[in-house]
């Protein structure tokens, strides 16, 4: 794995050993950040199920003002800390060790909202998508124009709506897909 663009471009990252963590591929990350390019500079980015931290680190590399990583697996947390350290990243981020649901439920009402939210639960944990997207929709953690992106299996479609979140775009690439959601939006655009 490597950082695709920005301040840390071409620097390599490591992933936790084993199959418990499935990092977002370089190609899919590049596609994601091509879409996010107009929104990333100065944004507040939330990386849920952060794993190695590759997506959040890519956001920092491309100019996000702050990134919050949420991960509960000790091995993934260690690798994420090592990746940040190897790149010399010491500011602009916070880490929350624990479950995503606990993080979303305990978020203070007056916390600064996130502009971009990325979630990539284990593909086999299908119920995590619905519960996490529904929790996001019910919190005050997201800005009114926030974009929420869920990476999932292409053959495992997500719902068009989760509470006040509506899917606005679906990108499919290989075996993976990215579903984009916004508050109270309408219409779905499917692009290859």
C-alpha cells in the first residue's frame, strides 16, 4: 500500500497481518479521493473502521484539517500508530480505540461536525453497515452538507436510505463499491 497523492505521495504503508483487516486498495482509494478532491482541503474527516489508517492518512496527505480514526482491533491500532509515526505525522489527528457504535453514541452534542465520513466495516459484518449509517444519521456529528461514503462488496448492495441519509451516488470498481450518502438528498446516480 502507498499514499496516492499529496504531501506524503508515494510513501508506503503497512497493513495488519492476517485477514481480519482488509485495507482499501490503492486503486479504489484513488477513485475515492478523485471524487472527494473539491471537498478535502481544510475538511474534518472521520475514518470509521480505520484499520491501517490508509484512508485517513490519505486525507491528511491531501490537506484535510483534521482526521479522527476509529478502530477497535489492537493489531490494527498498532499498525496505524506505526504508519503515522513512520510518516512523521504528529498533529492533525485523533484516535479513538473502541467500537464505532460506542464512538458515535458518546459523541458530544457540541463537538465540531465532520464534513466527510468514510466507513469500511468488515465485508462479512453486513449488519454493521445499517447500524452505523443509521447511527450517523441520528447524531449531530456531521455537517449539514457532509458526505458519508461506505465501502462495501459490489454484490452486497446497501439500502438507498438510512434514516435521514439518502444515497446520492454509487461507484463500482472490481469487486468493491462505494456508496455516497448525504442528509435529505434525493436521486441515485450509478457510475462505473
